[in-house]
């Protein structure tokens, strides 16, 4: 055997060992991820009601703080704007007394602006929710609308509390899909490791496999 052949075979053995080590590490991560996904599935189903209640309470506290801040700022600027506001009210009063409808659009516009503030975007609602409720919101978001008394987030959380069976069903399906995806990845990787051709390739192919970045969806 030529020296170059012996060198090539030694390199091949080292690359095979490196690839087997990389494969074993990935398989261990996949198996651990499957175990974690099964546990998470149980935890998510158990904690969903508590999550709804806790997030609604936190949201109410934040909204109350925001309203208090707005009132405080409004009181601070009221003195400076007093004369202007009184003049505007006098104008509106005269309009009403004259039998016109000029005051009505103002009231409607105020209600419209209040509703617009409560019509949060999908991203704003997502930012207010924990990860357990995100797949639920994604499924029902088209039917969630704000009202003059509740934001879209509040409306969604109220709906979730009132419909636990549907919430459980959505979370169960989402968790089952994630678990099935991990289990499929684990099976496919184990099958690839058992293939005779995986570690019998040319050194260049082995090196490419060893140095290639991971392309799986293992969460850690």
C-alpha cells in the first residue's frame, strides 16, 4: 500500500469518527427534545386556564396604570388649555341651541377614536400574550374585535376563559404537531445513521458532512 493511500485511509477513519460523533450528539439532542416536548404538552394543557386569568389580571393592571397616567397628564395640561376648551364648549353650545347637528359628529368621532385605540393590531395582541396562548389566538384572531369597553387582547382572553374546551383542543393539536415533527426527525436521523453508505463515502464527502451546519429544528 502506498504511503498516500495509508494517509488517505487514516483521514477517512478520522472523518468517519467525527461524523459518527456529530450524528450521536444530534440524536441525543433529538431524543431529549422529544422528552421535553411530551412534558411541555402536558404542562401547557394543565396551565392554560391559569395563564388566561393571570394575563387578564396583568392586562387590567397595566390598563389602569395607563389610564391613571393619561388622567395625570391631562390634569397637568388642563390649566394651560382651560381658556381654549371653554371657548370650544361655548361654540358647541351655541351650535346646539341654534338647532344644528354640529355637536354630534364630535361625539361620534370621539367614540370612533376610542374604538380605534382598542382595535389593536395582531402584533400588539401577540405582544400581550404568553407563548401558550399564541397558537390559540392565531386560530381565532379573525373573529376577535375590540369594543368600546375592551381591547382585542381583553376580548380574546375573555373568549379563551369562556371556551376552555376549544382552547384545549387548539393547544393539544399544536403540541401534538410539534411532538410529531420532533419524533419524525428522530426516526429519520436514526435511520440515516444505520445506513451503510453514510460513513463509506469519499473523504471529501465525509468532511463536507462533518463541517456542514445543522439543519434540523432541535430547540436546543
